[in-house]
C-alpha cells in the first residue's frame, strides 16, 4: 500500500510537471489574428450568442444597437480605403491596408486574391480592436467606445452590463482554445479557408514570442507548413507531413540517446556482480552502515565499467524541451486546420471530437484506442526485452536484487507513469499531436527491436571471442607444459 501511494504521488507529480511545462511555449496569435478569430466566430454564431445570453436572463439590445455598431465599422472602413483620417485607425497594420487595396483592385479585374486581405478581415480588426487611452492597440477598444457612445445617445436602449459580459465571454471562450496562428506565410486557414492569419518570421518568433519559440517551435512549424504545402492540404498530405516531422524529431532523440542504450546493456551484464554486492550487504535497506558501504562499492563498480545509471533519466530531461516545442508547433500550426482525416480535423482537441457526437467522433475514438494500445507496447517493450536479457545472463534471482534498488525501481515504474500521462493528456490535445505520438510509438517499437537484435549480435560475437581466447590460452599453456616435460 505504501509503494502504491508513493508511485501514485510520482505519477501525479509527473502530470503536474507536464501541465506546467506545456505552458512554456506561447501562442503565435497576435492581436490582429485574435480580432479576426473573434469576428469569424461571432459572424457564424451571432444568433446562438444572443440566445444564450437571453437564456441567462440578460436583456437583449434592440437591432438599433447592432446597426449603430455596423455603421461605425463601415465609417472607419471607408476612411481606410479612401486614406482619410489616417491617425484614427493607426491600429490597423499598414501591410494589411496595402494588401487590402490590392485585393480590391484584383477583385475588380478577376485576379487571384487568395492571399490578400479581404473585406471581412479589415472589418473584424476595426470592430474588435482599436486604440486605447494610451494610443496602443487593444482588443475591444472600438467596440467599447462605440457602445458608450450609443448609450449616451440612447440611454433607455443601452445594452446592460450583464449582456456585454455574456457577449464577450462567449466569444472569448469560443475562440479561447484556438491557437493555430503559426505560419510563415500570410493567408486564409480553416476548413472553409475563411480566417486570415498573418505570417510570422523567424526573427519575430525570437523577439515577439520567446527563446524556445524561435529556437525550436517556429522551425518545426515551418517544416509542417512546407511539407503540407508540398504534399497537399488534404488529410493525407497532413498525415504525411506529421510523419516526416516525427522521423526528424525521432532521429534527433536517437542521437541524444545513443549512450543510454549501451548503459542499459552494461547494466544487464553487471547484474552478477551487483548480486554479489547484495549478498555481501544483505541489510543495506535497513542498516545505515551497510547502506553507505553498498552505495560506495556500487558506484565504484559503475565507475570501473563506465556505467552511468542516471543517464537515461538525464536523457529524458534533455528531451523535454524538444517534446514541448513539438507540442507547441503541432498545436499552433495554422495549415493543419485546412484538411480532415476521416472527417476529423487535426486541430480539434481529442476530448471535444470524442464526446461531441459529430462526424469527427468515430475516427477520434478509433485513433485514441489505437494510440493507447501502441503506446502501451512501446513503453513496456524495452522492460520486457531487458528482463528477458537478464534472465539469459544470470537467471531470475537478479531481478529481485534490482527491485531492491531505488533507482532501478523508479526506472521500472517510469514507463507505466509515462504511459498513463500520455493517454490522459492525449484527451486534452489536438488530433495532430495524437498522430505524432502514434507514429513515434511505432518508431519506438521498431527501434527497440532493432537495438535488441544488434546488441544480441554483439553479445554473441563477444561470447565467441572470449571462448576462442580461452581455448588459445589453454593451447599455449599445454604446449609449454609439454616442452618442459
């Protein structure tokens, strides 16, 4: 019971650690991206937002209010395209204005406008941002200012504070989980290609978002964008892109983990000597003196054989930043919102897809079950291989010796803890991350099998060499004996 409680605390600690560290990477959505997301969501769900507010006993403003807000948006929009009163709309990036003017010209001549800023995009930015009292761009600045103006003109028709809070909260909540704004090129994303997202540069990733974002998140996001653009924005192209990114990331992890594989093999080969130490100090778990002596001789044995028992744990710590950055890139990649795999959009959180009862639900459930099973095999296979290897080297008794060692016990339970963490957290993540984990799990299984085959071949070659050396030494001794005789 005590061990169960201890392992449960470790698992909870790992979950908490992952939840905290996953907040280390920032969303690439800037204020203009957020305004466009607000506008796109509000346009699609206006009636639902009003109905929800009504059900919450909010007093719904009359149509005059919405007409007034729209007229204000149109007024500023006309000033923008006619380049009038430019000081009042400095919150709109000049690049957006230039692109929008090109859009108007291209629309009139039937030219391609796929990557130019359209009318709704400019109006969303006008409606949901603006300059605050300090002259800085801020969300809701224009909307709040025009609401106050309408209230002063029509105090009896003014929207209530309860309604305004409900209206804003619904929009912010609806868009809250949308962080898919990582793209090197500006354009329209989403299933219907109706949401404009501003492109970000590598330099901006460092200066505007953070060190990890610039060092790893942006390059991984760039790879996803490049591969998906090449293979196609349909589901198959996106899956292939994630597969290639997974291969690249796994190659980096393999290069970082090469030393840990030799450590595992040496640890298995040292089991007979560790068993002798355990027999020499049978009470090392309770007797303080024996515990110190056992630890000293154990570390001496590791040092003599160049074994680093904590290397595997250190490798995991080094891999965490890479893991988190892959997470951030897959979650934030705008181009993954443009396609579907068996009706499942890769940017949809798994929990939402599984329990929504929509067309996304069947494949989301299948994907989750396959992921859980394959991850189980991937995490436990190395332990199974190691146990089998030890039984061949020294027999089953050594297993008990290792179980009495705190470090080895932690290493034994770590795969189970990680499996629980991965399965639990996959519910909170977008489907793209689950695909990444699934591909990575298959690669891990293949890697474990290949590593075991290579190590078995080396052990066999070493065994033949030792046997040959022993036989040669015997012949030399025998010949010498014959000569003397």
